[in-house]
């Protein structure tokens, strides 16, 4: 918080902040859409809705898509002070992305090892300046980090769901998977993947990587037929594409 109050904006923060707010205010993805997907910028600009700053939609910087000039115009020539706009968005970004990432770190470690590991992981995370400092900036780095990690947490849960033992015919015990929970985690992983891809173009790597992990894990610890796993993978991909389409308003 001391850093937020004392530091001037980095060269690209005004661009991300102005672009994100313009998307929220106009409902159109125009300003910076060729360089960055819209979700991270819109999320960081959300608290500015309370101040209702001017978006200068008729200004040549806006109509011509001059992103850096428009960013400076939006931040420094607005009705609300530049420091108020920037610091409000920075504080929101810090708590939003740090909180979500700490949540995923805690539950991932708890699921993999135990609650003590989850608590220790959060403590270690809280003292990692690479994350904390970046999460306090208006950039497109924090959001994809959170969603990337969240996707693999949910994918890990999908892969490690326990096999259930149920009574079959002639009182024989049959081992089956809880298909309802498989579907839930496949869909949730797809949803978070879609959010990641709507935050950073490089996140297109997640779907092939996660499916490769699923296939590899199932090969080492067989739980289902490959055809069944591919079906769940298709459900996952469908959820990711639908989420991405929703963010982009189809």
C-alpha cells in the first residue's frame, strides 16, 4: 500500500486503465483490443465506475485509437484526480488478484498434501514480492496468473477424484468414478481456462497442456478408458470456448 501511494504509474498502466474503463462504459472493445484481451483490463477498471470519469469518446485520441495518448488524456485530464483513479484501481487489483491466488494456492496445497501445507503455502506466498508487487499494478499479468494456476488446480482435482466402491450384481464390489463430480470439475476447469484466455493471448497454451497432463496421469494411474477421458476433455474445451465467447459477447 505504501508503494501504491508513492509510485507514479508505469508507462502502460494508463493504457490498461483507460482501455478497461472504455470497455465498461461503452460496451465496445475498441481501444487496446488488438494487443490484449479485454477481461484483465476491465476487471482492474471496475472500481472506477463509482467515480464516473469522462471517457472522452469524441476526442481524436479515442476515435483514432491512439492508446498511449488516450491513456494519458484519461488519467491526467479527467474530472477525478489522477492519483485517485490510479490508486483506487491499484488497491482493488492488489486485493482481488492476491486474494484469489492465495485461495487457489491454499486449496491446491491442502488437496495435494494437507491443511498444514496449505497454510504454509499461503504464508510463503504472502512474502513473495514478485507476486505482490505485480498484483499492485494495472497490467494484464496478474489475472492470467491467477486463472492459469486455478485451471491446473481444478484439473488436478479432476484427475485425483477418488474411485468409488459400489455393490454390483451378486454382491460383487464394483469400482466406479463419480461422473457427476467429473463433469463439475471439467466444466469449472474450462470456465477458468476461458477467463485466462480472455485475459492474455499467451494463455492459449492451457487447453493442450492440461489435456496432455490428464492423458499422462491416466496412463500412469488408469481410472477410465481413453475414450471417456477424451469426452471429458471435449466438455472442458466446450466450457472454455463458451466462457471466452461470453466475455467477447460472441
